[in-house]
């Protein structure tokens, strides 16, 4: 069974600085999809970024980028120029093409951006 | 385009009762997935419906059931409620394939007394 591990329950960063959130996963599949979602206090889950395992190039969305290491089964999220609005719970998620739309989530990292 | 709409936002029930939660997906989305979020267990997949058929199911007891209508709206039902069913229930919709991102609603907060 696939598992997703986020080893940092909480992190703090100063506004305008860069922070990296860690995520590792376990799977025997070769093709799959990885996502980072954020959940602010308003509780709506918002997609931050996604990565397809067969793509070598790391995904980037504005201030958000990933470091995808397939062999190491690692999928970290880097947030540059952190803003107060980035304060949220961040979840790493795995999707297996064989189980369409069944996301397996990590336990989350609570990120606090300090002014 | 309107987002995913979940109703009601809050619900209080007592043990033994049953409850029905509703989810209206984004227009054009045919897949609806349900998740349970609790402090202890985190986010867990309940089931997914696509074109009125249950396509995937998580490891939850039979008290948890769902259905999807021809307009893609979905309902989730929990019977014989237990204290441990207190949770935030999230619904997500997508076009249907795993590489398509799921868009989440604001959730229904269910409290069991």
C-alpha cells in the first residue's frame, strides 16, 4: 500500500524568506502523480502544485516549486518570498493511476509565516 | 465558474442517528470524491463516484455510503452515527482522471453528541 510521510509537524518562517517542506512516499508503481495542497484556517483545500512522476522536470508555480527525487521517493515543496497569506496547513498527496482520484495524504505540516 | 458546494456547513447529531451530506461539483466535472478529516486519523479517502457509479472505495464500514445523481451531484450518508464519526467531511470534484487536480469544497463539519 502506498504511504505518504511528512516529518515536520510544524514550521515557522519569516516573511520574505524561503522555506522547504519535506515529503516522502512509498510506492511500487512507476507512474503516479504527486500534489501539494494547502488548507488555510478557512479550511478549504487549495491545490498548490502537482508533479507527474514520468516528468523529469520539477514543477513550478510562481513562488512555489518542488524538488522531485523519484529514486529517493522524495517530493519537497519550496516556498520563496514567503507571505503572510501562506500561513496554512500543507498536505502532500499521492495519486495512483490505478485508483483514480483516490488521494493518499500525509499528516500535514503547519506553516506559520511571521511578520 | 462556481466552485464545489457542500451543504450544510455545520451539523450536530446524536449517536444512533443518520445523516446525509450533499456535494455539488464544479460544472462539467463528473467525478466526486469524499474524504474524512479528523485530528487523529488525518485525511482519509471514503469513496469516489464517476458517472453515477462508485469507482473506488476506502476502508470505512458499511455505515458510510454514497451515491451520485445524473447531474453529478453527490450525497454521502452515514447511518447509526458514532462519536468517532465527528469530523470534517470534504468533497472534491474533478474531470475524472488521476492527473487532473481535485477541487475541494469548504467541507461539512459534523459533530456527534
